[in-house]
């Protein structure tokens, strides 16, 4: 091939790659779809468990079976579990991802 032919083929491949990548990025990945479904199911199951855990932590702290620090730490952990999607979106927004 001539030198011009190689440049033409390279330019054609680059253009085809750029056009194809726009369509590929428009589709949802199976990983993203699966994790979103898992997250919804996990939070639906965890909601009543979290309510019972907060009640048990409060009751145990009220009767001095555990310290209030442990009760507060348990509630903060529950808040982090339920706030994880918003926290991830916030961090991704900070870094432009």
C-alpha cells in the first residue's frame, strides 16, 4: 500500500470507531442493570430489619446494656447503607465521572 492508502485506512478506522462508540455508550451495561436491581431488592429487604435494629439499639442503650456511642454508631451505619446511592452520586459528581 502507498503511504496515502495507509493514512486513509487509519482515518477510516478512527472515524468508524468514533461513530460506533457513541452507539455502544448509549446502551445500558448488564452490570449496571444487575446492580441496580440488586440494590432495589437489598434495600427493600433491609428496610424492616433497619427499623427493628434502631429500636433494639435504642432500647439497649436506654437500659444501659450498650453505650450510647454504640447506638449512635449503629444508626450512622444504617444511614450510610440507605444513603449509599446518593453518596456515590455525590462523589462521582465531584470527580466528573
